[in-house]
């Protein structure tokens, strides 16, 4: 393909993005935010348009939605209740019994009859370690698909959906009382999930992006829980603060303008949720390019994984996106990290993360000098989907150090 045709296709893609933004404005919605983000991803969108037609991409998305296995793993469902009454959905994956034992722990002898279990009066077997996974902004518990598949039956694990995301209910305080979402509220939500799904026994806390911030907020408000029960922590692609300085890979001047107008634009978008959702569907190709740019670094990421990420993000209503965004600028939990100082801690990030840059993980590791810091080459924000083997390898080591699994070696 000639250089002139490449340039023409790129210009056409940018022109289409501008036209889409213009249509949103004519609909009475502040669509400029979409135009700004589209400009940041225009090159990637243009290249995709050179190689795959819109109709073909739509057909491919439908095929991937029909056959893709990602996000299909399910555990025992449960419901926790936040302090404002919001229903929080979680699922538990229990440890499989050792070979030759039944679910109650007895051996299978003589005709399959399990012997009576012996228990001394006043004593019982200690509760197993529970690994609690907290997901990021605009995602769901399904974002841990690969880690869940690797750990199934090996450790007791809890996966939950943050308020207003996926299977959890919309935040009661937000919908009924207009209370802004805060990272502190998310920390209390996590405490409610732990109380319901893992009321006793040691804990390993794993959080990605907003989920890592949620974990820090839990420590800030419930230090005694960290001191008495937590035996390990993994903070993946997250930040302890100063998120207002992130430029998302855009030029500094342009990003300064975005920071001034974006909160108001999101409020306007959130107030016209039904209209905006129609616009999102109408400009699905544009959104796909933006999502891919800000989720992954590799150009050859599995299309089924890219589509899986799209589905999760597309499923988050625009008014939820608007509700949560201001909380990140206010997030500052650097002081809370001290509660993890005596624990095995894994700090991991993609070195090409545009959402929570790896410098933020380095800042966390600076405050936790005994933590293991892992920067994954050629990895973006959704590092656990883009490089699942690396994330699982390091997480397995953490679980061994924390005593969550027996024996040495890794399960990748």
C-alpha cells in the first residue's frame, strides 16, 4: 500500500471521528470528550481501518461474542451488603479436596464408606487462606479470567463486582441520595464482602487499578484487619495518588485542556445516559480503537481478548463512568501503605500503561522497600489479560510466600 493511500486512509479515519463527535453535539450531548480521546488513538484506528472493513469487524465481534470462552468461569454466588444497603455480588471458588477424600475431608475406604471424622472438643481445623480479587474501573470480576482458571481448586478465592459494576447493584447512596462515590466507600464495600465471604482465616488481597486503590482504602480504615488476618498483598497496575497528573499519552497542552472540561463533560454525558449509549453503539468502531489503545500495548494481542475487554467496558453505563471519575483525582492513600510494610507484597505493572503509568507502581514500591516490584515489558493497563503467564507466575510466588499454597514452584 502506497504512502499516499495510507495518509488518505488516516485522514479519512480522523475525519470520521470528527463527524461522529459532530453528530453527538447536534444531539445535544457534550461529545467533545470522545473527540479528544479519539485523537489520542487516531493512528491505531486508522491502521485498523486500512486492513479490516467495518462490516467485517462487526461480523468478527459477533463471532467472538458467540464463541469466546473468556469471562465464562463461575463460582458459588453470594451477596454482601454495603453500609448504605447496596447489594454487592461475589463468587467463591472453594479448594478441591485432596485425591481420595470426600468433600467433608474423610478418606474413601471399604466400599466407598467415608470414615467418621474425629475432632477434639473445642478445636477445629483452621480456616484456609482466602485470596480476594478486586477489579478495576469499568471492568468486572471476569477481568481475572486467566488467574481464576489457574487457581481453580488450588486456593480458596473470592471474586466480586464493585458497586454499580457488572452483577452488583447500583450504589444506593449515589442513586437515591446523590452522594459522590469515594475510594473510601469502595474500601468499606470490600470489608463487607470479606465479612460475608471470608469471615475468618488468613487473607491475601489482590487488586487491579481501582481495585488496588480499594485495597489501600481498606487498610486505611481497617488497619486491625490487615494486622490480624492479611498475609499477603498484590497491587497490579494501580496508584496510591496523584492521578490528576496522568496525561494518558496525550500532549501536555491538550491534556491540561481535557482536565479543565472533562468533569463537566462527564456530568453532561451522565445526565443524557440513554442518548449517549445510543451514540456509543453507533460509534462502536471508534470506541474499539480507543479501548484497545488504553488497554493493551502489544499490537498482536489476541482479538478475542481485545473483544472481551471491550465487552466489559461497554457494559459499564456512562452515568456510572461519570459517577466514579471524580474519585480518582481525590484518591491519596500513600500513607495507608505503611499497613502493608511487614507483609509479602507484589507490586506489578505494565511498562506501557497509559492509565496508571508504571511510575506510580514504582512510587508504591519506594514506600514499601521490601515489596517485589515487577514491570512487565510491552504491557498496557490490562496486564493480567495481555500477559497472564507473567502475572500468574509472580502471583503464584506471592501465594507460596504467604502460605496460601503448599510447596515450591509456580502454577502459570
